C-alpha cells in the first residue's frame, strides 16, 4: 500500500477496565446547554446536550477533532432525540493533562458522560477514531447501548499496520506535528472539496497538542479493532465514503450484525461536507437499530 493511502486509512480505521452497567438513578437532563463532568482520572470533559427523546444519540469525534465537527447533526437531530456531543480529553475544551492517552480510557470517558446524564437507551455515533471509541464504550454498557454507528470508519477491521510505513509517519509527527498533520489532513479530502472546509478542518486538527496526537497514533498501531468489534453484541452500522472500500463480509466474520451504506463524491468528513444527505442515511440507521431493539 502506498504511504499516502496508508496515512488516509489511519484516520478512518482507528484514529477507540471493566465497569458495571447497573441501572442509573434518574438524573435530570438539561433541555439544552453545555456542561462539564470529571473523568475517572479527574480530567474535565466538556459536553453539550440538547433535545429530548429516545434513543439518545451520543456523537464522538475523531483524532484531533472536537465536538464542533457535529454541529449540523446536533441541531438536526435534537428535535426528536436527546443529543449529546463531547470533547474527548486532549481535544477541544476538555482537559489535556492526562499521563497516558488510550482508546480504552476514551471509552470510560464516554461512559462517564452517559452516566452523568442518566441516559438509558443510547446509540453511539463515532467518526473515524470515534468509531473504535464507541466500541470501547459500548462494551462497558451492554444494557444501555443499543447500537453503534460508525462514520467513515471500520473499513476493514482485520487490517494490520506495517511498521515500515507507520514508524516514519509517527517520527514525522514527532519532528514537526503541524506540518505533518497538515499534509495528512489534506489527503483526507477530494480534490474538489470546499477550500474553506479543508482549511477549517486542518486548522482545528493541527493546532492541537502534539503529544496527544502522537500518543494516539502510537495506540493505533497496536489496537485490535477486530477484537473490539467482536466484543460488542449490538447492531453496528456504518455510513462511509466510497473513497476507500469497506470490507463488509470480512467485518461480518467478526460481527454478524454489521452493515454499511456508502456515499459517493464525499470525503472523510462527509457529515460536514454533505450534511443533509448524510443525515438521511443516519436517520435510517438510527431507525433500524431502534426497531431492532424493540424497547
């Protein structure tokens, strides 16, 4: 695989402590507004919540992104659902003083927000790295998470990274994070992408803390996405770009209730580039999971 294709794939594939899942006492959920809750290690997690209705939708951003990447969906879905977005620690306005950055810890962070809000029937929606994070969180809450929806992620959960390609990329991030990140982000867009969107995404992602980005990239190299997918027992759906093929049958060998719908002519940030078309696909996936749950 050429290095450019590898680098693009890094963001889409994985760029994800046992814990109890007892019923929660009722907790009032604000009709709309931001909030902060402490992660298990004390890091502040900034979130925003709107709307009412079940299932609740929790949107999880990707590597070096933030909750603003879901702005269109936050507004569009809060008329019928409780909608939650959050900044994972190390991103956005959340705390950035964690000693070790892991995808498993991010699963705990998502669970912390859901616990705090008292949400009972939840669909986790994760973009790029947010997909594996959603799997980590779903594993911790088998009685409350009724489904996972990946957004341009889980293209091939059996993919294994070649150290000869990954190691130089990580070294480049360590040497000059802003420049390497900028080149990386550019490869995630089609040639005819809106330049303003490209610049906005590049600025948001590449102005983050280098140590966070590098640590998470190192996590990706050893993360077993196939095992993570196999460990959840709820429907998993994806809305993916056709920039990279999705190995549906291969993924189903790890999780039989896996399916994908693809969008042509969009890039890695499809929910931002064509939000109306994306939202329609997302609504159908939500309805399918909701119906399958039958609660």
